[in-house]
C-alpha cells in the first residue's frame, strides 16, 4: 500500500525556492523510541518535520488520564503553536519509534515568515489542517459508537503506516490495545472485545504483534450507521 500524502506536511504548499530555504534553515536530529520530544505545557522554541519513524501526540488531564490524539507520519510538521502565539504547547510529543526529524529554530521560523509570504501561507494551511483533524476527532468521539471509532483509527493508521502483503495490509507500527483505547476514549477491555469481533468477522489478523487488515471494505462499513 502506498502511503497517502501527509495532510500535515507544510512543504507541499511551498514553492521550490521557499522549500529549499526551509530545508536549508533546519538541522537534523534523532530521537530513540520512547524519548520525549516535548511535554504538554512547555513553551516551544522550535517546530519539527518528521523524516522517518512515527511520533505520538497525546493530551493529559490533571487526574493523569491520557488521550492519544495523533500518530504523526513522515512529512508531518508539528510543534508550531508556541511559535505562533507564544503560549504553552497543548500536547506531549513522544517518539513512537526511532525517528529522525528536521528542526527549525524559533529564530529561523521568524526569519522565514518575514522573508517570504509563501511560508506564511503554508503555515496557515498547516494550522488549518491541524484544526480540521482536531474537530473531526472530537466529533467522532461524541457522535460515533466505539466500533466505528476503532475501525476509523485502524484505517487512519493504515494510510500512514500500511504496506501491502499477501494477507492484506500490514501496519508497520505496533498499535497496542492500550494505545487504541487511549485513541478512542474507551477501556482496554472494551477495545479488546471489539477487536476480537473484528477478528471473528475476518476483518483483522495479527502477525508478530502487528495488525493486518484483511478487509478495508469491511472496516469502512463499520463507519456507516446501519
């Protein structure tokens, strides 16, 4: 399966010259799996563009409950909110795998904004894409049942981290039941029951601890109310 273009890759909206200037202004940095990139409440001093691997974006409440909001894929840009409004970062970003990123410092970010209107336009598109994703997430959480939310999250993961195999579409990233529960706002036990049902229906399988989608059509049917 060929991954769809990332909706959060700001460089897709930059003309060639501005794109070269963006890459030239960044530095590359690596993080090991599980390493913290930034914490919710930090004041950011850089923005990031993922080159390889995956990044988990999560939100925590004061009582310790955590919601896994997004899995960023290569090309995705994030961490811009503090650079735009000076406020604290609203999420925590963590390396879900060993990753490499381009890092644009706050100084370079401000310079590119001042030098080229194309960068400003691309930034608006990026923030709009994040806003649309957040709106869709909360709408789904309140309007869809748990089966639909789980099916939707698995299909979304396949867009960025799926590869075709003889058995279907295999996720190249491990997506545990606990992580799925944090993504959909359900208990791990409830998620387990629904995943077992998907297995019985022949929609999903597992190999090496990773999910295999046997029927994308079947999962998509779970998104449509009967």
